[in-house]
């Protein structure tokens, strides 16, 4: 086995994503991953105690990226009422552009309770949405319990992301061209339900 040059943890993550794309999460094998990186299985276990640990690390990376794009969307939108739509759109576009990460972040492959950083990042992503709802109530254009409204908004946005990724909307031949329009229409409908005027 040749000595690996470069950043092995980073390479293991990159090749793991490539293998998952081809074989699915269940098909990811750490021995095969070691062979792809031209290292021994022992070298892999120096960085990741298990397959679940590696998947958790990938999910953490996904949440960091999601938090960044949601925060950027919120920061770039001047209109307070449109911030929620911008955050939702950023979430949906992330799900479409990073399907493997999204699958790992919200799938049942990882017990988040075993990985404190993953649990914290998941909560931090939700907090971006929660804070925006909280601000909307303070500003007087939303009314209700913050948690209830945040759950409703998250369920709508997350459900839309999954349905688009799984191509579950009708007229599938047109969906690729209209995913963004479908998402925007759903988010605008959500706003009509959440906003007072």
C-alpha cells in the first residue's frame, strides 16, 4: 500500500460522497473507501471510528454549508417580510444541489444523540428559521406561538425540498425547468398563511 499524500480525512470524505452517489449509503464500505484512497483500513479507522462516524462528519459539513447559505439569504434580503422566503428558497436550493449531504443530514443513518456536534449544528440550522419567525412576531406581521409557526414553516419547506428531490410533483417532464417556480409558489402560499397582512 502506497503512502497517502495530502489531507486523508478530507479525501476520505470526498471519496465517500462519490461512493454513496454510485452505491447509496448502504453500499459505502470503509475497506473499499480505504482502497480508493490507497491506504490501509487501519489508516481510515485512525480518523473515523466507524462508518456512522464518517457519515456524521459528512452530515456536520452539510449542516455548516446549509447554515451559511440560509444566513446569507437572510442577510442579503432587505425586506423583512421576504427574509423568510429567501431563507426557505436557500434551504430548498441547498437540498437540490447537495442531495447526498441532505440525505445524510435528515435520514435515519445516524443517531444524532451519539454525535454532539451534529446535534448542535442541526439545532443551529433550525434556529436561523426560528429567529426569523420570532422577529416577525416582534415586528407585528406574524401572530401565534413562535414554535408552532416555525414548525409549520420548516415542515412546508422541508417537505417541498424532499418532494422536488424525489420528483413527486405532477408533469414530471416539466419539473426540471419549473422546480424554482414551484418552490416560490409554495413559499408565497406559506407567507399568506403566516403573515397578518
